[in-house]
C-alpha cells in the first residue's frame, strides 16, 4: 500500500511594523551592532537575524519513516487493513527571541536595526503573503513525502487433530472446509498391499471402497447405506456382501466444515499399515454435538487382524450405530460388536478385530 502525505511548514512572522521601523533608522556603531559584528560570530549573527525575521537560510527536513506489521489469526478468512499514520517531520532550528550575545540591544527594534546594518533586512529576505488584506509577512515551503507501509498478514487455520501424519484426502477438506456436502457418498483407493475380509481377498492395487456412512467394502456401496442394520445382514442393496463397519450410521460431511475422509500408509515392507480416518457429522444433530472421529487400520504383517479406534463419537451414532463385519460370500460369516446399543462405543475405545478367531475385543 502506498500512502502519500503532503506536509506543509509555514513560518509566520508578525514583525512588519518593527522591521519597517528598524529599516528607517541610521546604522549606529553602538554596543548592539558591535555584538553582532564580532568576528567570531558574524556568520552566526547573520543566520540568527534571518531566522528572527522569518527567513531560515538553510532548511533541512528529515523524513521519519515507520513500518507497521500486523499479525492476525483468524478462523477462516480475514481482510487485513494496514495501520496508517503520518510520519512526523523534524523542524529546522529557529530563533524566536533575541540571542543572549545581543542582550545589549534595545529591544526588538534595536536588534532589528543592528541586523539591517549587517545586511539582513526584510527588503531582501522575506516573501510577502499573496493576501493583500493583511500585513503579515510569511515564508512557506511545501514538502511532499511518498513512503510505503508494509502490512504482513499471517493467517493460521488450525487443522483438526488427525491420527494420520501425512494424510491423502478422499472426500471433503480438513484444512479449508469441505467444498460440498457429502451424504451417501463414497470414494475409493488403490490397495498398497493385499487385504481380506474373512476369506474374501483383495489383491494389491485392487480398489477398496470407503463410504461416508462409516464402513469400507470390496464393492461400490448402494444408495441406501444410511439405514444401518444388524450384522451379518442379508440385503446387499443396503450393505455390500463383504464389508467392515467401524461406525455404520447415517453420517455426512458438511459443506464449509473442516470435515472429510483421508487415508495414509505408514511403516516399511513387509510391515506396513493402511489407515483410513473419518472426521464426519451425524445426520440431524445439534451444532454443539461432537463430531465422529475414528480410524480403521489394516496390517500388512497380519491380514487376519484389523484395528479400530474412536477419538470422538456423537450420541446419535454411539447409541444407534452398527459396528462389526460380514462376508456373505464366505458362508455368511459375520460378527457384531454393537447394533443400536448405548455404552458400546465411546472415545478412546480401541477394538481389535480377529477374523480367524471371529471375535472383537475392546480396550480403553
């Protein structure tokens, strides 16, 4: 931002009558004139005389610049308006009274008379104001100063605490807010290593489908997945045949909210971990209701084990959701940790799903 400041200095001397009277006098070699003509101060005396009657022979302006920096922390978007302040000018030295060395002069008239005798008078050193209706003598200087004030805005938008260190987004936006509302939607990822749901196996690079409604499946989810049921189910129009449900409920990602689904791969071959993370709302809940934040992890070193962990859960999802897994193509296998039961899902709960033993154990 560039700010133009026009700074004006005006020195006004209302001594015209005194100057005229002094000019009319004849120079007398009195003690006043002798004080001004002293060889050690003749130059100083000339400057002081000029300043006394309103003429500063050399005017030096020093521009003091200031830089303002503003640092602002906002939640989403803010507009930073730089501070603006006129930079002061340092005024030149001016003599407004008779100098100490000329105290022998008889008042202002005597001092001005002595000044005219050393060549400093109003007839040669003043500029008359353009107004003819006043007898004021003035000297005016205009100084224009251009300077730049720099404003730095630092915008910090906290990202909700994630379990995954380097997340890859699937749906929504956890930093800037989701651009859309995702309801009954799903995404997919390419598997970095093989996984299985009971004996239904997906090879490396196969597609794994992730639903906003809190489950993963080996096939694309149907449209009616908001209506969670007990496990194992029987209707693939509601839930795909092979699925794991860390929190199957009527969930959604709200537009403008820092919500979404991400995934990440950690560790090194052959002990990598694939983790999927949800940060989503429950349908038709209050604004202050906790969001549903949970993860599901597959282990490369043990295909039979899946881990689930909950960080926060809404009351609606905790009391009405379904947690478990099924593989209808594998003899109708399945296991249910909870279906619409209170007290079975809560923050800091970790579930270990053991498909070979067909059991789920919980620790907190």
